[in-house]
């Protein structure tokens, strides 16, 4: 079994290579696409460590004919800094192995300050970036509360504070805005992160009929305006690009590989 694999479809927009560390995810996000994939563990809300992963990963990297020079994302299915990571430390061990081979790494998490446990490792990589998925402000008592949609994930403010801490530590940071469940909250989060987020990846909400009630042209145009004014590198994902007029984006803003480490 090949552990570091080439994702396809929408997943490819985030990284040319990926490595999944846990089976399932104790964040329990109700919008998660991975929980609906064939073969997903039941219950999904329990993060199961892949105990054989580290030994197998070491062998895989040792026997490669050429070193890995393309970015590897941790992770598409499950969060590398789910609650279980504090107990099992599998991500910590995986990072140590990837560091030994200087594999370029991108991390995406909703685990907040759990990832700060590994800052000492982040600093030793030649090519790494660490990011958070940002969805809600958690200030609206009626619509879009994070604890309703992402019950096990870190509080949104914790995620922003973690990005600030990483930025201060000299770690390259990024944020993923997908799904966008409340455009106004997402736009405000973009603004609040301008002082600590180096790069932005912006998508939309899929796989739910309620998403069709959102004015995606308005959201995309306003997001682009905020990020261009701030001089922030960003990528608009393909599903959201469909809402924009042809020629609206600069080539690098529609290039899925423009933000790779």
C-alpha cells in the first residue's frame, strides 16, 4: 500500500501529494465529505490511529528511487491534529519521519493550538506551511455556530490565535475557506486574519441544496477585493471560479499550484 498518494478531483486543488494519518475524525464536522466516502469507518467521530503507519512510511521513503520534492498535505481524510493526537502523537512521529527526508509539508487543521505542540519540528523543515480551516466567527447565537457544525474542533478564535502564534514563530501560514456556510462570517474572518495569514485558499459550499441560495458571485468578488487590497497571495477554487466572469482573476489566482511550498 502506498501511503503518500496523488489525490484527484477537488482534493488535487490543495496539494499534488497527500498522506492521511487517522481513520475517522473526532471533530465530527457534519459537512465533512470524507465521512461519506466508501469505506469510511463507523462511527466516523472516533479517530482511529493507523498504528502501522510510521513503520510503513519509513520503509516507503527509504525505498524510493528519488526523494519527494512535491508538497505532501496532512491530511485530506481526518485531521492531523484531532483530539486523539494529544494521546497517540502519530502526527508528531510522522513529522519526524518526513523531516528526516526533508519532504515538503502542508498541514491543514481545525485543531487550534494542538499543532503548537510541534512548532519545534515545524522550524526544522526547509519547506513547510501550517494552516487552519476557518468557517465561523462563533458570535452569532442563531446562525452558523461552530459548535453545532464542528462539535469537536477548536473554537474559531483559538484557530486564529494559533495562526498568530505560528506567524510570530516564523512559520508560513495559510487558511482554507471551505466550506463557506455564511459568506459574511467568512469575509470577516478573512479580514481578521490579514495580520497573521500568509496565503488564502477560497472555495464555496457544496453537496447541500442550501448552498444554492447564496450569491456566490457577490461573495467571490468581495473576497478577491479584500485579498488583493491586502496584497495577499490567494487561490480561488474551481467551484467558486464558475461564479466569476471570464478574465476576472489573474492567472496566479486560478493556479492550483501557485501556493505550494
